[in-house]
């Protein structure tokens, strides 16, 4: 009888150990799933976008600098002619050239690019210095593009580990090379367009990671910028194509906002996009830039709010 009871106890102990072992095994099997879950968006993606926007802002100011350089040379020439003549036996000192302020007519994207990033201390106080040649401005642009290549090298290794961006990687690299070529040739419009095209890959890169920000936010910003560029050169067929793309992405963001109970933000976004459509129908670049700026302001605000959730 004792042997029988002992046998039963051994069987119970064995069963208990088997169950514990089985549970541990299942737990170990489930752990790879957590490892395979999406990781947060790497900061390198945001850094990449920020650098591209900085390059676009530099390029956008090229026409302004070209205009001011011409005026500077003309003024210096006039001053030299005056200095050759003496008045009361003394020579007049050459006055320092004072550049004119940047107006909305001098730029395409700079105003809306400001809405995409927080205001940095000292931005408004930065003094405008006009170089003797536009080459100096392009040198600064090319220096920034070189740093973009370095940032891309860091980000590319991260995206390669994600193993889900083969076409996007190739497309971005090709456009980055094209940006370098167009900038080295001092081609203003091509450099601006290519830089903006690079931003269209940001949304694709974010899709492989966990984020509260819909990738459509980045898409809308890209299409809004392109609408301004195409409007400036009267390519309204392309303008309409980009606006149609914005409408498609609008639905995704509005759905997300309603889901997050941010109905007011959804209404503001829809209203601003509708106003942009009206501006496009007028085919006036000044109004288009203003309404485009409102859309950018709204999507930037939405991005900040959703990222904090």
C-alpha cells in the first residue's frame, strides 16, 4: 500500500514538473514574437528629413542672393566712380552694402519650411550677408549635401536591418546622387525639386516602424511643397495630380483624428485643404503659398499632438 502511495506521489511530482516545463517552453517560444514586433521610428529618419528641409531652404534663397549680388556689384561700381572724384580735397569713404529684406516674392518655400520646424533662438536676429559671388552660396549648399550623404549612410544600415525597403533604398540613393549632381552644376530648380522628392521617401521609411504619426502626414507635406513649385512654373496638370494625392492622404489622417477624438483638428485640416483647392483654381502663386502654409501648419500641429499620445 505504501509503495502504491509513493508511486502516486512520484507521478504527481512528474506531472507538475512536466506542466511547468511546458509553460516555460511556450513562454520561450512566444518571446521571438515580441522581438519581431515593430520598433519605434529611429531618430535618424527625423534627422534626415530635417537636413533635407535645411537644404531646400538654402536653395530657395538662391534667386534672392543672385539679385542682391547684382545690386551689390552695381552699387560698388557706382561708389568707385564717385570715389575717383574729390570733394573739398577729401575722398568719400566707401559705404557698406545694405541688402534689401527678403520678401515673399523672393522665395517659394522658405515661409512654409519655417512652419515645419520649431523656431530656433536667434533665427530672427540672423544678419544677412551678401557674398561677392553666388558660388559661395552653392558651396554652403554642397557642404550640407555632403553631410546628408553621411546621415544617409547611418540610416541606410538601420533600414537594411529592417529588411523591408529594397526599392525605397535604391530610389532614395538615386535621387540623392541626382541632388548632388544638380547642385554641383548650380541648377536651382532641379536641385529644389530633387531635394523635395527625397522627402517623399520619409513616409515609406516610417511604415516599417511603430509610430502614432500616420505616414500620410509626411506625404501631404511633400505634395504641398510640390504644388507650390509646380504653380511657380505654371505646371497646373502636375499641381492637380499632387492635390488629388493630398485628398487621398487626407482621409487617412481624418480617420485617425476621429479615432483619437480630435474632431476639431480634423475639421481644421479638411477646411485648409479645401481652401488650398480654391486657391489652386485661381492659379495665383501668392494665394497658393498662403493657403499651402495653413495646410502645413495644421499637419505639423497634428503630428506633434499625435506623437505625444
